[in-house]
């Protein structure tokens, strides 16, 4: 019954297009209760879902009238059948299984010649993307724009809350419904957790979460996982059994929240969370990973935390997300990842990652620039991987992933090199 229960709940979340947090709010239970219902059979914390909850979830799923409302799961396409049936969205990594995420990343592999400017395609010619960034962004916004354009589509950008109609009092739902009439896909970044999911509820075209406050950043996690897989393939490693060290602001860093949960789909990982006491990884993520059979430890000592790690994933301090009364304590130079630390504590094949931007100012204690010539530093290969992964997301949500290979043509231009 437990396995059927897990499948039932995950399918319901997909049908309703809800994240776990939004789902528990919708059905009126605690997040803790839902997490125990989703745990595997062998977990001692696993609990059976009450029959009354099952009936209620079945009822609201039936009332929604929509088939699976997400990215393809195990090769089954998401719903793309029109306004009455809703649209597919990418809101959270919670909607993925290991099989579905790897299927998506196989589509990213197909996109590589286009991303490397060797081929081009026009499969999204005539389609329009709306980039709605109510929070500052450079890499994510331009990466989504480039990915959509390389599939033949066109892009409309807007950045900043003060320039939006919501500054005049318009609701998120009204904005969503209006923009849905202008564009065929929407990327939304918003400073408040849960706002993108709310936006998606009223949208009639695919919505992609480009970052929602301290919540999630699913496309970043996907490109991070893709980077780890590609780098590990070169090093003859596998994700299963890997040691991943997350370092920095783990409380407010939404990239580590999403990547941690996505890596949790794999087997027997060791997670080491290294941060000051005030910036530790949220407890629900730590608990879920531990219950999923992974080895999880938290430490405030960088040297011991990164020792033996296959991947070091650094994050900058998210001061813009601190509460008014919060101060940064304990984040000294001892937390900087630099050449001396890496040489002393890490192997020759350790992978060093960062979602960027990194704070290179003196005293920031972020990832040091003295590693820029070290082949273990993968941050620029990481950002490059954002293009094929986001192309794969667009192609999958808009139903053209099977047209890519036959639509490719050689480019008639080339990049000039200096000298």
C-alpha cells in the first residue's frame, strides 16, 4: 500500500500543478505529515495516509479535470491540450522522479550542438517567451532568453517590480492571466516564496520557476546535476555514492535547496553541509535526505567538511534575504574556498562548483578567484550547461523535444577568434 500511496500523492501533486508546500496548504495537513506519507516502506518514519485524506485528494484531483500537469514522467507527456485542461509547468524539483529527470537531461544532450553554435533549429519559430523578473538577474534571465532564441522563438523581457502592473495593485493572478494571452511560455522570478506557484495556478501556458525567494530554483538544480553527471562521466564516477559538500549560506540559498532535493533521488550519497550556525540548511531538507537513506552531516568547520568530497558546491551569502534583525555572524575568512584549502584537503578530481554570481570583493570570503586556472573549477562549464538544459525544458514543455534532431541544420556563420 505504501508504494501505491506514494505514487498516488505524487500524481495528485502533478495533476494539480502544486509544490509540496502548496499541496499541504490545499489539503489542510502539515508538511511533516505529507513527508511521512511519501517516505519509502523501509523507513521507520513512514506512515499510512488516513483514508479521509485519500478521499479528499481524489475529489479535488477529479474536480481539476486535468491529466498530469507537469514535465513528462517516465516518458508520458504532460498535458498540453488547451486552456480548459491547464498547462504544464516547472515549479519545483519535487515533481521529478529519477527516471524523469534523466529523461530530461538526455534531451539536453541532444541540444549540445545547438548550444555550441554548430547547429541551429527553428522548432519554436513563432513562439514568444515572456521573462518576468521581479528580482534582479543577469545569468538566469539571459540564459533563458538565449535558450528560447536558439530554438527559434522570440523573447520579451521585463525586470523589476516597480516597472510592473503589480506595483499599481494588480494581483498575481490577474497579471498571470494577462501575460498568458501575450506569450506561449513564461519564466517568473519573484522575491516571495510560493509566488511563482500562485502565478502558475492562473496561467494557461507553461510557467517556469526562475527562483522564488528562499524557496527553489529548479532549472539551476537541473543544470547543476547535468554538470555533475558530465564531469563525473569524464572522471569515470557515478552520482550514486558520491560525497557532496555544500558550503556557505545554506539557509537562504535556494540553489542548494533544489539541488539537495534533486540529488536525493540518487542512492547512498554523503551530504556534508558546511555553514555558520545561523545559516544552516533548513531542517526539513536535512531530515528528508536522512530518511531517504543518505549519510548527512552538518559542520561549521570548512576544512573537515570538504575533506574527501567529490563535489564542493559553494554559495555566496544572501544578505538581501536576511530579516531586519539578522546579522552575519561567524562567516569569517575560514569559510573561503581558495587554492590553498583545495590543495590541502581535496583530491585531484574534486569538482568545485558555484551557482554564481560569486562575491569577489575583499572580505566577502566567497569562492576565491585564485582558483580560476585550476581545472577542478567548473563554474564556467556549469553556466554553459544552462543553455542546453533550459532548451530541453522549453522543448519538453512545448512538446517539440522529438523534433530537434531532424530539424537541425549547420550554421552558416562562425565565431571569429583574436590573433
